[in-house]
C-alpha cells in the first residue's frame, strides 16, 4: 500500500511542477521588454515599431507644410527631430506604440490633429488651405490677461505672465507649475521655456495627452487607443472611446456638449486631414468621432491646461 501511495504522489508532483513551469513561462512572455535604439527603451510597447519607423520626416513636412513661410509666427522653431526627441519619454508608455501599425499611425495623427488645430494660423482662403498651417504659433500673440490666480502650491511669480505657450498651449500659473513639476523643469518661474525649446513644448503636450486630469478618468491616450472602459455614467453622458472623448479630456465643455461647434469641427478636420496625408485615410477615423453631445468630465473647465 505504501508503494502505491508513493507512485501516485509522483504524477501529482510532476503535475504541480509542470503548472509552475507554465505560469513562469506565461509570465516571462507577458513581461517581455524590448529596446529600439535611443527612441524606445525597456518596454513591452517598444516591441512594436517606433514612431520614426512609421512616421518620417517627409510626412511631418507634409502635415505642417506652411509652418516656416514668412507670414508664420514661429518660423524655424518646430521640427521633426524635436517631435521624435520629445516622444522618447512616452513611447515606452504606449504613445504611438500601442496596437498595430494602423492604430499607431492613427494616434500620431490624433495627437498632431490637436496640436495643428491649436497652433494654426490658417483661414478659409489661405494658400494651401486652412488645414496646412499647423505649428504656425508657439505662443499666444495677444493675451487678454495674465492667467494668474492665487495658489498656495503654485503661486504666481512677480512680473511673469502665464498665457498660452507650447504645442497644446498651457495656460494659468498652476498648470505651468504642475507640468513643470512632472517634466522636472521650472516652468512656474520660467514659462517662456515652452516658447524657446520645441522638444520641451512637444513633451509638455505629450504629457498632457498621456495624463488624466483626475483619477478614475481616462487620459486622451487611453480614450483613443481603447484602453479605457466607460462606466455606466460615462455611457449615459455619451462619453465613449474614440477621438471625440480626447477633446472632452483636453478641453471639456469649452469644446464639447455644444452641438456642431466650429471649434470642435476644426480639430476633427485637422485629424482627418492628417490621416489622409499619412496614408491611413479618413475613412479609418474611428467610431465616436465628435463630442457634440457629450457631457464634460469636468464641467466649466475654463482653467483647462489647453484651450
């Protein structure tokens, strides 16, 4: 009888061992990390193609073809290398490296669609059309106010104005303070850095794209690539994954929940124009393209970091 017990224990031990090996192998496979040169390091997302694999200099030039014309207001400031350099901090987190090639291209187009819209000096009869003038600005030219509000954590610096600067313009002292803290740059005392360094300006915009305003809310990135799962309340508020919700995250009710507003349509038009130029095609814009009927995540968000 004792011999039989020993012999039956052997298969059981073998089974436990095999299960352990399987778990370790699965975990090892799940946690595979890749590095793609200097651009994307030590991340599962780096196992995909990098942004520069998919989106190259000539495409950047096509998207922003009028940015260095004499009438533009930031001639010589914005360039492809600054964009790629800034992205190295966020590609390992999934920016432009999530999903397959099409999703990666779409996210680049979506992000740059916001950037192009917010930095454009295009108008209806502009040469090349109104959508060809993204990255015309790197700062607000005629600020209506200093954007300074009392803040214990991020008090205004005397003589400093916190008007819009950057690729997704940053406004208000506390937003400069928050972004500066995350990027480890003293933007509270030196907000002008965002109009002096294109990589930093792109990096601040990417941080905003990748970061939720509040816990339990999505980032624009997560809302776009499908990482975010809406709650029942989100569904009732007509907030669903897609490009439309990226506008809600970034601008709230400054743009969303106001029907077919020009401000919203302009952002969508830039996104779709860039999809066409990048060879993806606007027919792949995705579901839930607008936010016309969405309720804002954070109502009356006048003090959004972008506007």
